[in-house]
């Protein structure tokens, strides 16, 4: 049984990290220019950096320099992705107290992504959660694995329960865009709606999945400006749910996001200029409705 959409949702912008991660490396000033445009648009949860090996992920080099240059914006929560305790320590030294940690539900994907088993990756996440601070465990491949196919919702629920027991929040990631509303509902029925969703648009279902999730009571969503991003560890994986597309839908539904679509499209244009091509976002390409423009 579905219900009405919630009156408001929280949008965590992951473009400066997940969106730029597979791109050619940008300078610190360019990354800060994009982040500043996102803040101007009203985004108040932003995953700005990743404290990972610059050899493994060159686009995320200079994380501490980016953090040092972040705008002083009251009410903004800055997030950093960390893979292990060393990354968590570096984030803390830089002044970031909100951390995302990825654990793959898919064993094969986990070994390709981080070189560890799911159990080993979970141990890292639990160790990070035990250090205090706010930790959000992102369970990747929660709706299917490019290497193993179907994922049992019970396996997702088991990992989610362990995260919650450790005091961490949980975000379910459709890492390679395998989710459909039906599959999403099956997992939410097992895990519950008190989760974030990190959706990818590989097969064009990200926005309809977001709508289905809102009908089930989910109120936390990750998205990336322009729809940038995509997993480098799975062939054909598409970019993230575009922030512009999500905000456009929410505006029409009367779901408050606190984000100004016009200013968001300005940020999207900044992202397009920095990566040197058009971004995948449909709303960035088509613009808002004529009525919105006339208003």
C-alpha cells in the first residue's frame, strides 16, 4: 500500500564527490566554484570530497585543500567519503565530522571496488562508526549486482540492521541502475523506509524510483548536479539521479526541498563547463516548463 508523498525531503548533493570522481581531475578552485554554486542554490547537505588514495582516484586528490576553501555557509552540513579508518582520521583532521562509508552487498562487486570482502568492508565501517561522529553507511548494489544478478532483500536488511545497531544511518545505493519501483519496494519492505536512497540512471529509472520511494515514506535522497557520476567498476553504469530533475519533480509535487531550481540550473551550467560537455540531466537540457519561465 503506497501513501501520499512527504511534505519535504532532504537532498544530499554528491556531485562534487561522486559526480566528479570519474571525470578528468579538476583543480581545487574549480571544485570550489561548483560547490559555491550549489550552496547558492540552497543545498544544505553536500558531499564535498573523498579522503581516498589520490593514486586510485586522481580526481579526488587535494581533499584537505578543498575542505580548507569551503564557503562559510551557515546551516550547511559537509560530508566526506572515507574508505577506512585512515580516511576517517584525515577527514577529522580537516574538520569534516559527517562521513559516508560504502559497503557492497554484492561480494564480487566489493572485491572489485575496494579489494575486500563484504565482511571485511563491514568491519571497516563498524570501526569508523565506533569512533563517534555521524556515519552514514551506503549499501551499494542494494537492488542488484552487475556480477551476481539478484540480491536477496534479506541480505540488505541484515547489513542495514548491523549498521543501525552501531549507531550509523543507512543509505541504499542502486549503484549500477538495476532498480525498478517493484524491486525498490521489495527491499524497502525488508529494510524499512528510514533510509536514504542513492539512485543511478543507467536504465532511465532513477526518477520514477525516487517517486516510488517517496510514496513509501523515504525522505532522504542523494543526487548529483547534472546527473554526473557513475561506477568505474561496472560496464555501462550511468550517472547519478540529477539534482535538477529531482528538484523539478518535487516542485511540481509540492514536496519542499529548500533548493531554488533556477539557481540550480546555474550550478548545472557550471558543472557542464567544468567537465567540458553537456550534462545528462533532462531538465538541464530542456529547461523548466514554460509556465515556470513566465512566472
